[in-house]
């Protein structure tokens, strides 16, 4: 992919690219899928996914196999700076997906929403229609279903043939759901969008701009839902930071060792030439 550099942070994949390139990628993935009939998979990596992927090899494999994995959140920016592998742009799903919807409106791609509570996904679809009046929003289904209901849901999606399927079931279920069902879905691209429907529906408030600019939106999320998000603050962030530091030390040590080896090799060579 031109303009896309795949990198690994703590062994977890992130595609490093600018917003415009990412949107072009989405368009080209849809075009490719129209040709070969294979739905493309777009995921987002953040501190939480790195935490999950380190324990869950199936999830990590799905991230590796996806067609595009976008960097989400300030944690990755920090890791990028410390490890001297800078992230070009924070392409979190909450800001990125509405841009895809804007493209869908002009490109005439239809959209289906899968995930979140029934009242939330309904409200989210109303809000999307207000915001993008020409968007072809062809259906939605809540994300609280059993394994037995899955075939019926896939059948309903396939009847509607959406170009874009937005899946919001939380990580890692949404990525696993997409990966497991991709080969029987009649769609061109699936995006795993986490808490997006809650934000668009207004069930969850977005952090004020100053917090987003400071890169502490995660703290605002925690304040709204401390019961289910406490471990992300108290466990995942400290573990993540210590892993970043660990990787930094390893890279510094291996650089130093390499320099020492070079120094020894050059010394031996010079001695040999002189003799
Ligand atoms: N969700 C769902 N079905 C489930 C569990 C969660 O549809 O069985 C929805 C939930 O209502 C929310 C979204 O998945 O809208 C996940 O939000 P979260 O903020 O936890 O996303 P994450 O940060 O884990 O991706």
C-alpha cells in the first residue's frame, strides 16, 4: 500500500498513515471488494487493544490479517515518540468513521449499523441521518444477541447488501465477529468501531476539545463509566507505559551492543590492514 507503513508496537500491528491516505485506502478497499467479492476488514489499535492482543493470540492474528489497522489514541502517540517510531496521525474511530460516512454520502455507498443497545443504535441512526441527509442508511441491529441469532442477523444484513458495515460490539468481540463472518457477509467493507454509536447517539459524551487536545479523552470516558473502565486506567495504562519503557531500554541496549560490535570489527580490520 503506497503511503502506508506497517509498524509493530509491543508486537501489535498499527498502520501508520495520514488521514487523507487512510480515506483513500478505504475507498480503494471498497473498489477491490467490488471486484473480487471479498469484504475488507478495517480495525483500530489503541492501548486497550494492545493489552488484549498480548493475551489473546487469536485477536492478534486477526489484527495481523486485517486490511487496515488504524492508530487510535494518544497512548500510541506517546509510544511512537519514546520509541522513535512516530505515529503520523491519531485516526481514532470516533473521528474517522463520520468522515467515512461523509464519503459514503457522496460516493453513494450504503451503510448498516450493527451493535450497541437497541435504543442507542436507533438514536445513532437518527443522528446520522440528521448529520448526513443523503446517506443511504439501510438498517441497523442491536449488539446484544446470542450465537443462535447470529445466522438470522447475517441473513438480514445480506438481504440489504450494505456497502459498509459498522460493527460496534466492543473489543475484541467486534474484530472476532467480523473476521469469523467476513466470508459469508454480503458487504464490501467492515469497520470495527467500538463505542462510536454511544457517542453519536449522545449516550456517552465526547470529552471537551481541550481534553482531546491534551490527549486525555480516555480519562473523560473513565469518569462517565468508572465501573467498567477502571481497569483501563489503573492497570492497562501503567502496564502499557512500562512496556514502552522496556522496549526503549531493549532498543538502546541493542543499539549500544551493535555499536560495540562495529567498533571491535573496525579495530580488527584496521589492525589487519596495517600489518
Ligand atoms: N456492546 C454490544 N454487545 C455486547 C457488548 C457491548 O453491542 O455484547 C456494545 C456496547 O453497548 C457499546 C460498544 O459495544 O456500544 C462497546 O463500547 P466500548 O466503549 O466498550 O468499546 P471498546 O472500547 O471496548 O471498543
